[in-house]
């Protein structure tokens, strides 16, 4: 068993089309039938924790529409506490338009929808009572992200921040962040960030863990034939949160997360591709 995890952020309906390759500017290609799947970076992260058996609460907002119902049902089915997922009348649920090519790579464009209505008032301080880890990304207002980080930090929770979608952030957020999760491109753009503990993901090359003054540790990827990489980074993030809540070292948490992310790449979609512990163990034994 782990202590509880709180995830604050986005819930999106993923509008997914598969195609042989990505179009060039101005080009039109034939694609597969449109699939509407539950997603959103934060919802994905929460579902990853729940599927792996963690105790997790989601704070976010959806519209009063079919996509909102799809997301609430998917998140709840993974065992996530959705008490603080607000339903906004007259606002569309957030969406992500996703193209997946034959190699399993993706391009994603998001539209905030109800995610853009989330405010610091939707993040009560008492939600962090007893929480071990807070998971954050940048698909909601920076004011919400900062408010959550402040409250979680004050409550003694580990603040795990994924700087994605990447952009400039206030120095205060980095000061409040205990563990930073970025990919290698984001790390290069960010430069000297001042966060002592971080994980830099490198896709098929694995990840590098920086833990305070210790020498960086490189962790190899689990080799798979990718079907769809959508949401693999979120699966990794959720897995790190789960293991940090169980008081693993950062290196051990990252090593566990590499396996979870690899599993997710072998199946289509985001949340639907995430493993239970039993499924993960069978995959790693194969």
C-alpha cells in the first residue's frame, strides 16, 4: 500500500486518427476512422496510478457533455477519487487532436475547454491532508498549478512537476518542486533550473536520474515495438508518483516507471494502454 497521491490538472477527450505518416504543411492525407478516447495529461497520470493499485484523487474540470461523461467514467473505473472533478455547464470538455503514424509516434494539439475554467478556488487546502505526492503538469492555468504546489508543499507532500506542455514558468514553481520530470528537449530548453532532483526522459533511450549531489544514473529503456506512444510519458509520471509515495528512491521509481511506459507503448490509446501490476509483471517476464 502507498500513501495517497493527488493529481491536479487536465482531463481531455482524445480525438485520434491513425495515418501512415504525418502530413506536410498544406497536405491532406487519408486516415483511419476517428476514435474518441479518454485522455488529458493529468487524468492519464491519475489513471496510471489507479490502475497500478495506488490511492489517488483527481482535481480538474470537464464539461456537461458526452466527452465529460466519458472521462469521468474512465477515471473512476481506474479507482480514482473524482469528488473534486467539477462539471461545468455550457462549456465543452477539453480536447486533444492526435495523429498517430505507422511508427507509433504522435502529434498532439490541445484545446483547453473546461480545463481553462479551473481556478485556485477549485483546489482546497484540505485535499492535501495525508497526501504523499502531488502530480502537476501545465495543461491548466499556471495560477492553479502554483496554488496546488504551495498547498501541497505546506502539507509536506512531495511536489512532482512535469513541465509539459513546455513553456516558461515562474521561478516559484521550480522552487516548490521537489522532483522535476522533463524530456531531453525540454531539459535543453530549460537549462539550469535549480531543482536538485529530476528525471530526464529520452524516449527509446530510457532516462537519466539526477538525485541531489549523486552522480547521474542512466536507466535503459525496455525494448518494444511501439504501437502508439500517446500517453506513455503520463504513464511514466504516474508510475514515478506511485513509487515515490511508497518511499522508493528516485532511481528505483524511475526504473519501475520505464517498464510502465514501455508497456503503454505496446497498446493503442492512452488510458486504455495502462497496466495493472499483474499485467506489468507478466510483460516484464516475457
